C-alpha cells in the first residue's frame, strides 16, 4: 500500500536543483563542463550586506512570523523608491524565500478555484500547485509574442471557466528574460478585471531590467495583485533564503491564512538575515544602487554577446531584457539531430552535455512540448566579483559610457566565451553534415 497521496504518484523534486546537483557532481569528478543550466547569481553578496550580517550573526531570537517590523517598513520604502508603489508594511510577509510564500498562497487558495500558469513557466510552479492540491491549468505563451501573455490568451483560456482564478505572472520572465511594458500590463489588467483574476506577480528579477524600465503590475491592479520578490537575485543572496509577499487589504483572508501557514511551517525567516538586510536597505542605499547598476550593465553585455553569437549561426532567439536568461531555439539543426536519433529537447541537451560539455535545460522542463528544441540558457558562468571590479574601474576612469560590451565579455567572461564557441562550432558542424 502506497503511503503517498494518489495525486502525488511519480512526484519528484525541483528539476533545476536536481540538474544543478548532477552537474556539480560531474565537475567535482573532473569533467569539464560549462554550466548554462542553473540560474544562480554570478555576483557576490555586496560587502555592506556581509558586514551587516556579521554584526547581527549572534542574534538567535525568533522574530515575528510576518517579519521584523523594521525590515517590512524598509522593503515598502524600497518599492516606493524603485517602483513608485505605496505599500503598507502590515500587508507584507517576510519568509524563507519567496518560493515558500508562493507555495503557501497556492496552499490556502480554494481547491474549487483555478490555478493558472503561463508556459514557459519556472520549473517549480507546477509541482508546487500539485503539492498544494491543485491541478493547474496551463496557458501557452507564443515565441512570436516574445513569450508574453496577451489579453487574447487570457480570454481564450478563461472564457466559460468558472472562477475564482489565481494566475502566476512572472515579470521579468524566467526562463524567457522578457519584460512587460506598462502598456502591455494595462491591457492585461483590463482582462484580469473582466474575469476577476487574482494575479500573483513574481518579480524576483525586477531590479535586473537592463534598461532600468520596469513596471510592477501592483501599480495598475493593486486590489488583486500579490507581489512576491526577495534578495536571491538582485543582491546575489540566494543562500540567505529571504523573500517576501505583499498581499493587499482586499485579499485579507488570503493574507491571514498565509500568515497562519507560515507560523506552522517555517515560523520566521532567520533573524540575522532579516536584521542585516533591514539595516543595509536603510543605510547602504547608494552602495546597493551602484551594485545594481553595475550588475545590469554586465548582464546586458553578456546577454547580447550570447544571443548575437548564436544568431550568427542561425539559432533563433528572443533577446533577454532582464535577469539571467534567454531561450535560444535550435530548430535550425533539427534535421541533423534527427539523423542521430535525437527527437526531443531533452535528448538534444543530453547530446550537448556528452558531446561538448555544455549544460542546458530543455524547454520541456518549463512546460513546453517535449519535441520543442528551445532551451533555457542561463548566462551566468562568469566571475561576477571580477566583472564588478572591472566596471568600477571603468567608472573611476570615466570610460564606462564608451565600453565595448563584446570586448568586455571576451576579456572578463572566459567561460561564457568558451561555452558559446563550443555551441557555435557544434551548430556549424551539424549544418555541414
């Protein structure tokens, strides 16, 4: 007799984490691999944050389940400064990463409601929904629309479907690197209001828009938006496990239930991390802002290098506009792959790993079709500390505005260049066959 719930038969862990652990094991065994398959920040945690953590490392108190009041206030002030949002600290919940809060929202959302995911979607949303007792509905986003939801997508999916509705919107996109414009969000909001949709907007990459242009849907749809974010990406503190959710007053029942769930699961986020981040948000604003600006510049140069090199050999790709990702499409070599018996995206990624030591995840891990030859490409295997130092020197020398991004990548991101050239050469060779 199985001890598992029937709906969890075959349930497995996060595919991105399992894949990352596999690549780590291979590399520790001496296998030469360029790892484009995992989205961890390449940059070190800012020294100011590290110093603050050392200051509070001795604190062993359980803090408020909702989070340290000062931290919640500083997070709201942070979003006022960056996103022009007026948030009430009483509606903010801090936790051990935004991932746990996304799961809790799904967990307390009524089982008679619909959880909607937009594919390609981050690997964890679907299993989280399953674990929370939901069978999520998937809306396919189209490559020709920049991997973004459109009002017609929502209407086609929800027309005639009885609510309530909870839709997960990832902006900026993971795995796509897309960013919604304010006008695009305004069009979506009209449809969300038509169908009375609760939107959980995962904005963990919001600070990393390369051009600095980012609109939170919370600004346009405050009454039914749950905003989640954290400190894993924009300050590189993934292992600190500190994130938050803002749940507006109109959804107070959900907020109360999520807060109760937090009290019965993680109790509170770690005190030293909370206090360190609160202090840094308040007193290190200039340092953190400069860190973000430099990280954006570096990521934009790396993204442009990767996409332009792959495009030069016929690999189609929507250019990334934020974060660490884009989705190159290797359709141009489908015929050559089929001659080798390679018919799926997963088989292609296995082939890349075995043949040239390049690690990628197929789009099927992100809810696209098994036969699709699009991959999530994480352009992060470079020394972020070295690159930040190089940009700071360019700033001090007054040369930042005239930087040749391609040359910067070639000089400072050797593994990126090496991995891309492995892919470029393989594609060229396959096209000759």
